[in-house]
């Protein structure tokens, strides 16, 4: 059974008052007062419950959650000697996919956000310093032969086939590729102890990939920690190991397209391992795979971050074959969706600006300029303009040019007015409500009998939190509109205006009391 937090902390030499009998899974929510106490309790419990896999899983999950949420805690975790505890857990519980996935993930987080003292060498090659721990692993295996690492490895593919079906060729592909890990590592290193299978001297990460070649979380964690090693400690990764991990990653990304975790970590590894010259010569199919991942995982900021950096490294000439306008629209919408993220807009904004400039140069080279193209670029820049004055001005410029082009092509101005309505809607969609309001007001001044102009004005006023003015504009739009479908759209906006007014009145009543 897991030790209480009080006992774990006391053994660690930190006698701080804490709730009695708090299980590891409850550490994050318990009113302990300090993250340091949680870290000590998690690490101490792994040392004190050396043979309890459940305690290790809960402790590792706690540490991963803490460091993922608060990156600065990585240094504190390292100070409490977390790395040796995690390495021992990876070695002792090779049969546990949860321990392997969480352990590799935590080691990567500590190396990426820690103080630089986290050595990842043992993940790719065995080390004599830890040879004494092989006896512990042997004891565990002898206690329960059916849970030994060798038994688990020889049966993992059979179990996976039973769970996922015989037709899943992905399992056989990954299993065959992962066999190369032991061959490559046995040529480059040797060991007197530790958990190994066919090849001596392979590291803990390589063994985990071969044992759990069917598990998405273990593979994703392995891709993540490999990318961290190549970024910070490239000298410890043999070329053959790197190439094999990339091969496994490409197949895994192709088969497990709906996994946020695997796609994000796969893109990151691909970004680190493939040089720019290779990416620029990459075939269209490989780039299409990344483009599809970006569309499927639009909600995952890590997939977006590493995927767009990867395409940017490939260069506009290569990626524009995917379709320049759809590509730019997808990027701008991703920037808008993740506008509150601290990193992504700062990384993706310059990529978008550069690609827009490349698209303009290509269009001017072919002497092509049309209203629809200008509108598309205006929409693209506008969606990415949140909080960025440079991109805001660029969006306004494209919309102005499209409007002038429409005026020059049509005598009656009806299409130009419809275009202004569309632009007002685009501005409101990008949360630029004042700009949407100004444009909608201009429309009503041009044609006061057009219901859509009043609808756009009402929608912009809702965004500006002006409920009464919005209701007046929308009521007039409803009176002018003859179309049944349009009336339904107006009624939806009227409902929003009424809700806004009710909310405002409620706040006013609270302040009055």
C-alpha cells in the first residue's frame, strides 16, 4: 500500500505537517501548501515502495503533471534526486507501459526545463554505474516469471494482435523496425548488467520501445525524449539508433493519425533529426502527412507548434504545392485559435508574414491580381491579427485593395456593398469589433434599406457589449428582412443581445446593493 505523505516526507528528512494518509493520486489537490512537499513525497514513495508498481505510476504521474504545468519545478525535482529514482523505475518495471511512458516523459521534461544536470545517457546505452541494480530486476523476474521483461517482450505482439485485430500491419512493422534497435546498440556499446534482450548494452528507452512497440504513449514519450537528447546531448545518440527511431516514428505517425501526443512528439523529432536540405527535397506525400496532422489536430498547440516549424523549415517552395491559400488559411486560423498561448503566436506570426510575402511575390511575378485573391489574403491576415498591429494593418490593406478593385469593376456598387458586409463579418470573427462596427455603420449609411447592413451593425455592437444599441439595430434588420432564413439568423443575434442586456442589468443590481 502507498505510504502516507507524512511518512514519506519524514523519511526524506523533511518533517513538515501534512494530511495523514494522503494517497499519491491526491497529492496535487491536497491542501499541503508547497509544491516542494509534493515533490519530496512522490520521490520518497518511489524509493520506499521499490516493488510497488502502482505507487510508481501514481508518483510519476504526479511529477509529470507538476513539471508540465510549472516548468520551473523541473530544477526542484532534480535537486531531490528524481533522475536516479526514475531510471531505477524504468529498469525495474520494464513490463509496465504506464511506468515506461511516464518515466521517459519525465526524463525528457527534466532535461528540457531543468538546470542541465539531467544526464540521459542511460536511456540509449547501458552504464556500469547501474550494473548493481540488475540483481533487483532479476529478483522481480524470478518472483513472477510471467511478468519478466523477456516473457513480456515475446508476448507483447501476440497480446496487441488480440486487442487490435489481426489486420493491423502497423504492429508487425513497428516490431520489425524495433528489432534493429538492439542490433545497432550492441555494435556501439556494451554492458555488464541491466535489462537487455537480444542485444547487450542497449539503453532503457530502446528496450521500452521494443517491449511496448504497440503502445502509442510509450512511443510518443520515446520520440519526445529522443528529440530532447538530439537538441541537448547529441553526442550520446548513435547515428544508427537515431535513424531507426525516425523510421519507427514515420510509420507510427502514419498509422496513429488521431493521437495528439504522438503527432506532436513525432513532428518535434522529425524537426530535429532531418536537416534542412533533406526537408527541402522531401516528397509531397511526407509534407501532406504533416499538413493532415495540422488539420486533424488544430486544437493541440504542441502539434501546431512543431508542425508549422517543420513546414517552415521545408520552405515555401516545397509546401506551396499543398495549396498556398488553404495552407495560409489553416495557419492563420491556428494562430487565432491559440492566440492566448505564450509561445505559438510569436513563432507562427513571422512564418505567416514571410509566406504571405512569398505568395505576393509569386502572384506579381505571374501578373495575377484579382478581387477574390485579395479577399483571401485579407481574411488570412485578419484572423492572425489579434494583438498584432503589423498584421492588422496588412489585413486592412488587403481589404481596402479588394474593395477598390470591386468599385472599379462594377458600376452599381452593389457588389462593393456586399463585400463590405463580408469584411465586417470577418472583422467580428477575429474579435476586431470596433473595426467591424465602423464598417457596418458605413454600410447602413450607404444603403439604409439593406437588412444585412443592420445585422452586421447589431453583431458588432454585441461584441462591443452595447446590448441596447444592438437590439435596436437588429430589430430594424428584422423589420427590413424578407427572407425566412435570414430572419432566423437575425433572431439568433437578437437573443444574444437580450442575454447581454440581462447580464448587464444583473451586474448593475449587484453593484446597487
